[in-house]
C-alpha cells in the first residue's frame, strides 16, 4: 500500500482546482492559489513525482463510439495462483472492451467493467475471452442500465480547518 504524502494548504487547493478542470493553465492556477507560476509548476511537478497526481485522462462516451452496452463481469479464477492470475490480468487489461478491472475479496476474484456494441458482442466477449480461458471457473454478467460519475475525490481538509 502506498504511503500518504504530506500536503500543505496550497497543495490541497491546487489539487482541488485541477480535479475540477485538469486543463487549467499554470498561470490561472497560480493566480487562484496566490503563488508565482513557476512555484505552481514546481508544486505540480512534485505532486506528480510523489504519485499524488497519477495523470490526466480524456473521458470518452462509449455509446458514441459504438459501444452502447456496458456490463460488469464477476469472474472466479481457479486455482487462484500468481502464475495464472498475472497473465489473466494482462490479457483482460489489453482487451479494448475492458474499461476497469478490480481484484476482489469474497467469492468472486475479479470484477471487470466492459463496454461492447450489443448483446451478441457481449456474448462473444464472455465466451471467447473469458470462459475459454482454462483458469476461469465462472463468469457472472450484470448489465449496466445507467452510470453516474461521483465527482472528484477532494483531499481532506487540514486539521486546523476542521477545528474552526
């Protein structure tokens, strides 16, 4: 598990602003948090190096790209051994239909979020890419009717702000 990184109020404000609009210029960001643009650039670079900022991603609409059906696949792998799960994870992550992959506790080992064209495409994916693998013991499919983003993960407020 990664260790937390000490963040001061300026770092937290930078993160809050970038989470809401990652395209904010350093000049605008610096003006908003009250530091010089070069200081702001240095702080963002430090936040990247320390692993707090993982990257910037472009969000795409799967339906507009011909993948209007989304599903969650619960996958049980047997036996659950590192030499089998490593190649399984690599293969599933490489599939263009895969949107997210989670390693779980409980009866299912993995939860895979996929986006496909239609039910025939989903069936092809499950049969050809999942159940055909010898380490996959079971796949359970759940269609996603609707999905909502839940907003940015705001860093916690400093303890001093909680005392106010």
